[in-house]
């Protein structure tokens, strides 16, 4: 008896709100203008959302 399983890869696509999504996951990639007010102000970032919960943003987990 053998058990055969197949994995289907899900690809991300750009939606109407201009972020990437697939079933159960969203990835936002953004770029903001640098104002120079704060030394640690970010110009760009990435946010990852899994099943409606933000799990990573700007390098922090």
C-alpha cells in the first residue's frame, strides 16, 4: 500500500489594493518619503499577514 500526496504551490498575486495576496496570507511592500524627523524613521518596509494576524513588519517579528 502506498500513500501518494501532492502539494499544490500557491502563488501570490497583486490585488486591487496593490498588495500581494494568496489564500491565508498577504504581503504589503511600501515606500514612504523620508521626513528626517526621527533618526530611526523608515523609508520602506514589508509587512506579512497570515490568516488576518500581522506576524512581521519592518524586520521585526
